């Protein structure tokens, strides 16, 4: 994936070297590799487990598939810093990519998640073999629902989450 640039953001691909440093908990190395500062609370175990559902061995064995479309979101103004991430849970083999996104707490409420996610969804839909991009969220997660709707996704299904109940499935097709 090439770097993507929006009005306020630069989205840079997550590399194997960067994810190795992040998973190892070596924040100084991760910042050197990425060339930007991470927020104080990032990266953390919860974010890594949600954003990278593969083992490090699986990522190393096939980084092109496992890190497909994954980006770090950097603010273009001010000091070079990571404000979030957009990930796809690996390259899809059935034509439907699943996107997830996160913006660090102090940068929320500014439309950055929408701006970054829109750029990544549009990139994914331009890739050969991708027919749709899906995202899931809970009915009570209003900020996430706003991002999903603002990038042009519509609800196509529901499913049950083991612990938290109903999960809404949204999709944007080519």
C-alpha cells in the first residue's frame, strides 16, 4: 500500500519492522522506524490485540497478506506524530475487506477517524478483487456509527457478540 495523503493527515503503511517493535513493546524503536512519536498511551496490548489479530509468527510468514492495507495515521500539522490507525484484518480472499479504526483520545472529535477511514476504504475498493468493505460496531457506539455512516457505509446485517450482544455490520460496495 502506498502512503495516502488527505487534507489533514498522512497515512503510512504499517511495516513488518514497525509491528515487530510495537508487539515487543519497544516504543522508542517503533518511533524510530515510523519516524513519528506515538501518543503516551499507544501502542498498548488492547490496541494490538484488536488491530492485529494474527500472531507475530503469522505476520512474519506473510506480511503482505497479514498487514494488507494497515496504516498509521499521522497529523500533517505540527510535530510528526501518530494520532491513530486504520487496519483491514489481513488481505481478504473472498472480495470483502473488513476495516477497523482508532484515534487516540486527545485527537478525537475532529473528524480524523472519518477522514482516515474514508481514504483507506476508497483505496481498498480500488484494489483488484475487492468488491466491498465492511465494518462492525455496537448500536451504542455512537462515535463509531458516525464514522461508518460518514464514509458511506450502510447496515447489511447483525450478528451476536459473545459478551456484548448485538453487533451491527455495515458495508460499502464498489
